[in-house]
């Protein structure tokens, strides 16, 4: 007879949770890896600094020139990359858990394409420059992502919400939006095409300190809601019928969770452009590391941040030429997508 291990619940006021030591250890290790990757990124470049020098500068030491390089030049780029990666990781975890599909994500559902289409439309047709351009492109990307999500949700609604139908419609909308982006690039002037192509590759090269506060606020609000919804995600993984029998307001909860994912993905895309496959890969990597039944929120955020910051190191300093970080993540993500497809096919055939 198999005995089940008793787990003691941790209670803080009206909130209670079960602490899994192995899961806490994985999160702690991921957080340490993220700190190391961030410090390595801050130290790499034309003026190389050791890990110890970077830590000393972050504590307020170092020479004045070193502090300028690390704090003023490199830190905004790394901070934006970490926030964008964490936002994409949580967005992927929410979509995959809500739709119960490991292949679901903002990239494949058309959310990223909608944000990209809005931004490319402003770049190629808006004729903006200066401050208007700096504000208009991210705003158009955010509106495009939210509008696309609303259209996909409305088209998939038929006497209720169906995750499989939403995925199929999202894939179709994604194809249409990519065709629209291609038409805009053909129609536009060559100078606008160059700017659009740079944005479409997903880059943190243009990251600025002013981008951090709005991105951080959106991340805290949507990410906080995701953390508060962990129990709801666990119930959703049981299936629609069981979720309803447990008293969950299925349609509204699914809509709120997907809205949080859309906000996170749209904000990330608005700041850096589309950084592919992070939202797809991060939750699955985190799930395998923690060995849990669903996509963990905190671990997914940490893995997403590690992927973006680590890919930025590769794109800037390892490859023979400097590349946008989105090219590196897409190359690695394509391989990971093939791996997920092979694993899914094996589960179906067994």
C-alpha cells in the first residue's frame, strides 16, 4: 500500500499554500543564475569588467568611469531585457495553463503579430519622428496586441469559451497579420522598411531608462494577478467540468487570465519588438525543472528573464557580429518547438 507524504500548509492570514522544498530550491537556484547572468552581461562589452568588479560597482564602489558604463549605459538594457523576459515567461505560463496546451503562447496565437502589425503600421504609414515616434510605436503595439486578443476571443466564442477553437482561430489570425506586415513592408519607403525590420527582429539595443517604469508597473500589476490566480490555474488544469463542479466561474476566470497574459505580452513587444519563442519555451523549461503538473509562474518568469539576458550576451559578445536578441531566441526556440512536437506525438502514440 502506497503511503502519501503529508505536506504541511503555510498560512499567512487568510492565505494558505503548500510549500514544496524541491520547488523552492529550484526557484532559489534560478534566481541565483539570473543574478549571475545579469552581472556577466553588465561586465561584457568593449570595456570588459570582471564579475567581482561589477558586484563592487553595484554596491556603490568602483571608479567613476566604470560606474557610468555599468549604471548608465548597460544597466537599463539589462533591466529591460530581464523585465521583458519575465513578462513573456508569465504570459506563456498563463496561456498554456488556461488553454491546457503546451504549444499555446502569444507567438502562435497572434498576440505578438497583432502588436507587431500595430507598430509597423505606425512606422511605415505614420510619418512620425522624435518624441511622437518614441511614444507612438509602443502605444500602437500595445493597442494592436489588445485588439487582436479581443478579436480572437470574440471569434472563438460560441455558447461559451473553447480553448481548442481559440488556438485554431489564433493561428489563422496570426497568418493574416503576418501577411499584413509583409504588405506594409512592401508598400513602405526604404528608410521606413529598415527601421521596421530592426524593430521586428526584437532588440534591447535601444532600451532606455525611461522604458523601465511603465514596463515595471505593468509587470507588477499583471504578474501580481497571475500569482494570486495560482489556485485558479490548478483548478483549470482539472478540466472544464470539474472546474465548474468546484464552483469556479469558468468563463470569467479564463477571460481575466488571458487578459493578463495579453497585457504582459503586448507590453513586452511594445518595448523591444517581438522576441520569439521565450513565452513558449520558458514555462515548459520551468515545468520540467520543478517537476510540477502545471506551468509555474515564478519559475517561468525567472527562466524567461534568463533566456533573454543570456541570449543578449550571445548576440552581443559571442557571435562574430552583433545581432538583435530576437534572432538568437528564435533560433533556440525553433529547436525547442520541434522537441515539444516530438514529445507530444510520442504521448499520443503510446
